[in-house]
C-alpha cells in the first residue's frame, strides 16, 4: 500500500488554514456560527519550549476564532507531580464538555485513564509531543503529532558517533517520563552503531529549572570520568547549564555538547562553535497542527490519512545555523 507523502498531507492542512484565516466575523453567516471549543494540555507557562507550542496553538486558534470557536490552554504550575497533575488537567478539560482535546502522554501510568475517559465520551482526541502513534491508537486518539523521541535520540547518537565521540552522557532532568527516557535510549543506541558508548545521567526532577543544581551535577560527572567526551541534554535550558559545567570543569575542546530543542543561547553557541549541534522537533508545528487537525475534524469532518504526523527530528549545526537563525527572526523557529 502506498502511503501518502507527508508533505502533500501537511499541504492540505496549510491550504485549508490559509483559506480559513481569510474568514472574519464580517464575512457572512459562516463566521457568525458557534464554533468548537478545543482544550489544549501543555507545559508550564514559563517554559521556553512550551511557549513555542502554545504560540502554534494560538495561531491555529485564529482560524477557530474566525469560525466562532475558541482554543483554551491548560498547563501545570510545576513539574514536581507532573503525571497526576496533567491527568487532572485532562479531566478538568473534559468536565467543560469540549468539542475536542489535545494532550501529551508524558506519564502513561498516571494519564492513560484520563485519556481513555475522553475517548469513552466520544470527544475527539489528538496526542501530541509525547506518546507516539502506537499509544495514540491504544487510547483511541485520532492521531499523534510530534517527534518520535526514540528516532530523535537515535539521530543525536549517530551524530555524536560520526563526530568521533566515544563516551556520551545523556543528562535527564525529568527521568521516568516517556519522552525523555526514549530520547536517552535513542542516543545510547545511536552512538553504539559507531562503536561508541553512552549512558543516562538521571537527576532528580526537582533540578529541572534549577541551573545551578544541573551545572554542579554535570560538572561532577565530567570530573569523575575523564573519558567523557560528549554531553547531551533533554532540553535547551539544561544545555546552558551543561555549557557552564564544561567550562568550569576545564573540559572545553574535550567534551562536545549537544541538546534536544532550541533556544537563543543554544543557537548562539552553535554559531560561535561552542556547541556541536541541537535536535529540533519544531514545537510550533506541534501546537499548530494538532489544533488545526481537530478543528478540521469537528467542524468539517476532514481528516488526514497520514499517521503519525512527525515534526522532527532535524539537526541544527554549523552547516545550517544561518538558515535557522533566519527562521527565528521570522518567528517560525
């Protein structure tokens, strides 16, 4: 069976969105009708990664609003009790009798029952960011939008291997989560293909967002084992802590740095040559496409045959940093 191309399928979404964005409340009866309410479960409001996801969801929400609907974002205040807190947000959203729900499957054992409650009531659901297509199918979701975290990690491990790294640490400040564990597992298996090795450095989840604690832990690990020649972090924020740790350990030039996701400091380090690469999952697309898919489904009965819809991985390094920075200036990265 021939699978539809990802580019052609996504093109349908963009074409539909472009047409719908031209609809304003003054455009006629269709604009005045009551549109759908879509709830989106996401990360903390001050999390740089999730702010990009929310930007995508908000931009897709312009289409929803043009049809008289709305997109409502719900996120936890901390990540200390992430699974149960996220499950409660899903139940809160369901209690509002929405037309559709978008959510990440961060901690399946804590969140699966809440997602199953959504699909049991026939509310359309899209899993995004974390979980993957098999979990989406298991839960009865329409689709999965995001990166395959294992494949992203595999790409990172292979990149380190091609660069000659032999011993890499995958720093996980949110151990136990589906997506972060898959990332590190992919790194470990990817570098093994090139004859290198990697291991996970799990840190307490309370260190997430604490740059001093993360810096000290990474520095200690580097000093403890002089054979370490690579460090990769599960997020862009932790990469800044890792860069500081490498510098404080006097390991510049010996320990090369990679990370998942992008922020301005990551891009500046790649441009300056002090960070080797970053793995981009294009978070804007995750929010934008997940909301757009559900809006098209509940409003018009439209659906895409492409499952999953992958938004990554893409490697950002010295070869394409200038193009990436141009995307940042345009507000797309």
